[in-house]
C-alpha cells in the first residue's frame, strides 16, 4: 500500500518533486547551465546571418536575405581547396600525434613509483597548457628568427642562415611540436584518471602469473584504456574542420609566404572579415564548420559502435 501511495505521489508531483529532492545537486549545476544557455544556445539565433547580406545599420532582422550566396562565394574563392586540405591535414596530425603521446605519457606517470617525482613531472607537463600563444610566439621568434638561436648555431657550425618566416615547408612540423608541447601534458589528465580507476586485482593476478610490467601495460592497461581513447578521439574529430586559430595566427600572422602550409579556414575567415568586412560570409563558414564537424562525429561514432559498442559516445 505504501509503495502504491509513493508511486502516485511521484507521478503527481513529477519534475517538481525530483528538483526538490536533489535541489543541492541542481543548484551546483546551475552556473554551468546558465553559462551554456547564455553563451552556447542563445547565440544560435545568429545563424541566420549566414543566409543574409549583413548590414550593421539594419541589423539581423532587416538585412537582405541572399540564400546560399555566402556559401557560393566561399567555394568559388580561388585556393579554398588548399585551405580545406591544410586544415584537415594539420588537425589530423594534431589529433593523432597528441593522442598517442598523451597515452604514452599517462602510462609513464602512472608507472612512476616516487610520488614526489610524479607530482613534479605532472606539473611540468601540464604547465605549458596555461601559457598564452602570444607569449609562445615571442619565444619561437627567439629560436627561429633571423638572429635566433638556431640560426646562430648554424652559423657557428659553418652553415648559412635559414629563413623560417619565408619558407612554408617546415611549419607543419613546427606546429606539431608546439601542439605536443602545449597540450600533451594536459591531455594526460583524463587518461591518468581512467587508468587509476582500473581494478587493481587484475594487475595482481597478472603479477602472480609472472607478467612483467610491460606485459601488464600491453595486455591490461592499453586494452582497458582503448574505449576512453576512442571516445576522446571521436570528440576531437568534431573539430577537425576548425584550425587552431590562436596558435597559427600568433605564429605567422598575415605572412603570405607561409600560406601554402599554414593557411587554415579560421585564419582565412579572419583575414577575409578584416579585408572585406563581410560578416555573412564568415558566419557561413562557421556554420559549415559546425555542420561538417557534427557529420564527422556521427560517422565516426557509428563506425566505433559497430566495432565496439563500449567505445561509442551513444
């Protein structure tokens, strides 16, 4: 009888009873909910700008509707195919190499026995994530500039100066190094948390069977870590059509000599917005990036679900 009464009360009050029962949890969640509502969902109204010839005086509502003209302008732009390829190529390198090194670094941190040494190394590895790209660009100029450390070393060894800021070829390699230095340590946080949550009894059983630490890592840690790696990779694939604007623009600015390997969608949009003042075109590019990213996430998630359902987002 009491169960029936509780069921009726729950059905009667519904969401209100649930909110009151877990009010402290919802209160903790409120700031994040407000942040997402204000900065992520409310601005979605601005998507309509992608289909208009935006006029600052007329505003969004009264600007003339032009349909898909902004998208046509984008795809008719000479060299846009190389910009798309650069964006995908650089992001593929970033995702692949950073993920691989983050996993290796996380396993190394977990295997270190000295707590003090582990804490120091983790702090050193994570610290670059909080350094601004504007500051990093100044250090890079000191290394690869005309009178930088590398050129001074080349002259000392009897070689000639190499103009990094006039040669596009080495910049993908430079970007990968910077991305690894900047984000690899911070990327270990999730993997370390996942590894520490594994059942210790599995390692104890493997140790009793005579498995070395390397074999334990190979046959226990890495297979159990695979779903986490795949889930984070799927999430990263959603941004594969977005260039790392902060890093790339801070390093090369508007250096046309480097566009062949450094010009990505975000830097192109920023440059076009400054030169042509066409907000509709830049909004169209952002919408295209979001749509492509969503499609890629759905595709990679479907592929992961077929291979291993535990490795999919949903």
